[in-house]
C-alpha cells in the first residue's frame, strides 16, 4: 500500500454511511446506546478499586499493583487502534456483536486466572474487546440531526461516564461479598446478555470503505493524524487528563484504607458512588460545545481538575477526624470527575465534526491516545504511592493537569 493510496483512504469523500444520517435518533435509542457503553466500560475501571485485593491474592508487590489496571487500559488502546478502524470496513452491527462475544469470553477466563501473568494477559484481551464502545458512539452520532451532535454525544457519554464511575463501587461491593473473581464472572454474564439484546435491536450501519484492505485502513490512521491538528491537540490534552484521572482513582483506595479513614471495601464503594455525581455535568458540556464555547469550557475543566487534586492532597494529609476529611475527599473526587467528563465530551464532539466519513478511525485515534495516557497514569500511581505516598500521587496528577492547561493557553 503506497502513500498515495493511504492518503486516498484517509481523505476520499464518502457520504455518511449511516442509513439514519440526517434523521432523528429517538430517546429509547439514545438510552440503549448509553446503557450499552455504560455496561461495557465497567470492565476497564473496576481493577482500579480491586488492586488491593488482586495483587496480594496473586503474589504481586504494591508497586506492581498498577499493572492490573494498566493491562486493561492498554488493551483498550490497542483495540482502538487495530479493531475500531474496522468499523469503516465491516458492517458495524456484526463487528459489535463479535467484539462483545470476545469480551464475554475474556471476562469468564479472567475469573479463573491462576497467576498474575495470566490475568494481565487476559485483561489485555478484555480491554481490546471492550473497544467496541467506540464503534457504538459514532453510530449514535451519525444518527443525530444536524447541529445536535453535541447533545447526542453528551447523552451517550453520560452513560459511559456513569459506567466508568459506578464500575468502582459495583466492583468493590461484589468483591467484598464474593471476592474479586466474582466480578469478572458476573461481567461475563452481563456482556453475553448485552450481545443478545444488541443483536436484536442495534441498527445496521454500512461501512464506507468496504473495498479497502485492512493494511491500508490501518496505514490511513497516520494520514488522518497528520491532517487534523484539532485531533492531535484534543487527543493529547485528553490523554493528560485521563492520566490524572487514573492516578487518582488507582491510588485513592490505598489512601482510604489507611488512617484516619480506615475504610473497607464497602466504604470505598460508597466513596466511589459519590464520585459518580460528576457524570451529571456531561450533557452540560456537550451543549456548551454546540453553542461555541469549546475552548472556554475546556480551560475551565482543566482548572477544576487541578483544584480538585490540590484539595485531595490537602485533605489526604489529615491525621485525625475522619469525617470532615472524608467529605472533602469526596468533593475533590466529584470535581475531578467533572473536569475529566467535561474534557472528554468537548474533545469527542470536536473530533466527531472533522470527517464524518472517517468517524470510526478518528474515534479510535482520539480515544486510543487518551487511554494510553490513562494506562500511564495507572502505572505511575503505584510508583508514586511507593515513592512519596498520597502527596506524590496528587502532585503527579496535578502536573498532568497543568500541562493540559498550558496547551489550552497556547492554542
């Protein structure tokens, strides 16, 4: 595949492939998309709250605990780069169902993993299969009426972010009652049921590049990234924000289990429920983008994120009086999640408006890059905790936020 052909694949003008393009997506369809991505995404972030249980049970060191969370996120990024682009090549409904079946099988295997190495390998596969989320989101966006992309994406992203934020408390409650392996067993059953439901209800979406080779499709990703400065900038800042998010949520369970909080898995689960409140802001940011306030709202998101980590560091230094520090820690979690959800919603809206004919590949690039940031954040969380405790964790997260803010100001 030569450079000319790669460019043709990346830039050739195709009609929007969805048969629903320019139509109206119904409320029930939007809820289906939101619920689907919320269920699938729980597998990506549940390990963040289970690292304290998974690591010791499989003989892993504390400094290595971040690898459990990192494996799924890295797998997800790999799926975004090498599987999601297939949505521009294969019929989307069939692709989603195959990936869901793969995810269900991987989750089932994870529930029986005998060692840390085998678990990391199967979690990588599970993460890759869960990238079908980014096949579903462009389908929903393509069904939105003109000028309402932000509203639909914001509504679907609400389901995604609620799934992300609830994955931790749900996983904690299941692990507290039945052990961490039970979470993956239940997840396997949920994914299998979701595959059946979507098989009956998901609309078909014809791919625009049905006669293109897979090698040419993957090579075209480089061309798309080179052509679109908005994609490069938004993906980079999103990766920084996601790194800050992962640093906090991977290590906060370790902090909450120590004095003066001394929380068990149930307490950590309740704390994570509080953080889920940040998802309520997602539609607001989608509408702000529709009204032309993308840059201003993005800067605000990054300022809120930095402030949240500063508050978390100050609160985490408490030596006594667990209730007030715990409440303030919950406030910092909500603020952090508002900053992250706002950034992701605004960034996703911006890149979805670039080339409707290449939505699958553009979404794969955007989300794949920011999930690499998330994986790096998960890895650094364990290292920072071992090196300097909670203050080091918050400092690393805040540094990511500062860099994202600098990028905003230089735009």
